[in-house]
């Protein structure tokens, strides 16, 4: 039997890459915390019926992409393909929605059987943000402002653009869909294969088509915004006013849609040109119909999801992670022999007690000074603390800069904390 490898499209994240993920996750948590959002942690596996009812049975996700299986009780279960349905299920199950407002977020892996490509995998990760109980455009604006602040903090705001649209009410969307189908039916033979299939099942998704011929046909299609109901028009104008007043730039894109019927009014996407074809890093919208669709009382809701892999790619491409972030250690301890190693273990623990924000690694497994210093350098540490025979005898250590910062110095043990603090704590 050959070597067992990871499943195609389900990737390991190796130690050299995890600092970028950790940096992104910490920035996300910090920004959401500052806006008063609470984290909810959801199961990876849900009943299959949850996604059939929320996403719809006649969709690519349900028909082609879900990982569905029967458990030992014969119950149909599915690895979650997205997070919103599970979040609504949890909120409804535990009574978090009726006569309440909620600002929630979650993160973790999602699963879809798609053709793996750069920035799109079969196991992929999302940060989801969901809000419930707020009907006005002010919460829509807050979500956009929140995401813009995150891009600013990550150093990528100048590399993304915001696109907006309104899908109106269910009736307005139905009226537009009817008119769109009439228009596209005249050109059915010229549409790409996917669009021909969607013409009856999910015609709004045709507006998303990347096929050039289909896009050329769509240039003459009716404009979604011409079919908006009055309430949705007012909502959309107020949202744009909020964004204008806050200085957030955007482009209204009447082709921006969602393929699921529970979406209404606001939809938005943050798009970048730095990732090739997979340019959407964040997509959101209002889904006032979903809670009721899943058996709850009518509840206004709006949220968004960010693709973690795509954001990691952006941070790596733009080199936006601060230099030195994710270094293995700040200080590396080198010891000459067994007695010196025992002293090094004691000193390392003492330093960790006193310098709580400093990462300290000790050489284990022996080796010559030369080999130990190679490991020290590989760790990224700024300083090595050396304990040889002389240092052991005189109850001292030698502090050696590893990054060209100052001179090597012998330091008595009782002065070490003060000296290291002066070097490391800014």
C-alpha cells in the first residue's frame, strides 16, 4: 500500500503558513469585538434537510456539491457547505431571535465538492457575520463599514472595491425574474450551457455568468433597479446616503445577485483584481425570509461571509503581514552540556514567568554550539542566551544578538530580567 495523502481539495496548512492565518484571525476577532459582535460556534455536520430547505433543492450546491452521507441510524447528514443556515438553526433552536437583536460571528471549515483551483477548495474556510432583528439600512451600513475597517487594518483597503445592488421584495424579484426569462428565452440557443440549464430553475444566477457571449447578451437585459418596489428603493437610497456620509466608495452593479430566494433588498460584494478569476473576497446581503423559511417567525436579517483562503492569498501577495510576525521565538537558549541544560531549563521557565509577552525556546536534543546557533537562527529569535561552563560557574549568562542588534554581553542572573526587558519590551 502506498503513502496515504490528503484528499484532493482538502489541504494541510503547514507551520510556515499558519502565521498568516493567525494574523488574519486575530485581526478579524479584534475588529468584530470592537463592534460588539459575539462569537457563536456551530457544528460542522447538520441534518441534510436544513440545507435543502434553506439553499433549495434545485441549486448547484444541493444537487452537485454537498458532502452527504447516512449515519448508523440511517439519518441523512451533510458537511456544512455554508454557515448561515446552521447559525439560523441554532438561534431558533435556543430562542435567540424573537423580540431580540443579535450580532454574531463564526469561523471554520465549509465543504463543497467543486473542482479545486487557486483560492477555491473542497474544504475551505469562512468567517461569517450574521445579524438578526434589525430591519433598517443602518445595520446594512454597519456591516459594510465593519468590513472596510478590517481591510484597512489588514492593509488591503486600496486593493479592493465595493459593489452594491438591491434585490427588492419577493414580489419585485418575481416580476423581474419573469421579465428576464422572457428576454433570455429569445436568445436561449446563444447562451452558455450552464445558463441554458438555469433559465428555468434559477434564472437570476445567469446574471452571474462569466461567459463572454452570455455577458454580451445580458448587456441588453432589463435593469433590476427598474423593478424595485418603493420600500426597497427608499432602503437602498438610505444605505447609499449612509455610505456617502461615511466616505465609503462603492459602485452600484445591477447585475449583482444571489441565487437563493430568501435574499432581498441589499446585496454587496468586496472584489479584488489581485487574485485573478477568484476575485470576490467577501459577499453579503439581507435575507429577511430565511428564518421563516426554516420554521421560525419572520425576522429581518443581514450578514456576510469572507473567504479565508482568498484573504490569506491577498496578504501573502501584498506582503501585508508585519515583518517578524509569527517568528517561532524571541529568545533562544543554548547550553553546553547536561548541567548547563538543567540551568537553561530553569532560566527559561523564570523568563516565561517574568516576561509574559516574550516567546522563549530552548535547544533540546544537544548538539555543538555551531548546530545550536543554526537552530537559533532558524527560529527567528532576536537574541540567544548562552550557558557554557564559565556562565554556569559564575551564575551568569551571555546574551548574544542574532540580528545585528548591539553587542554580546555577559549578564549576572539576578540582572537578567531587567536587561532582557530593556531589550525586548517596547
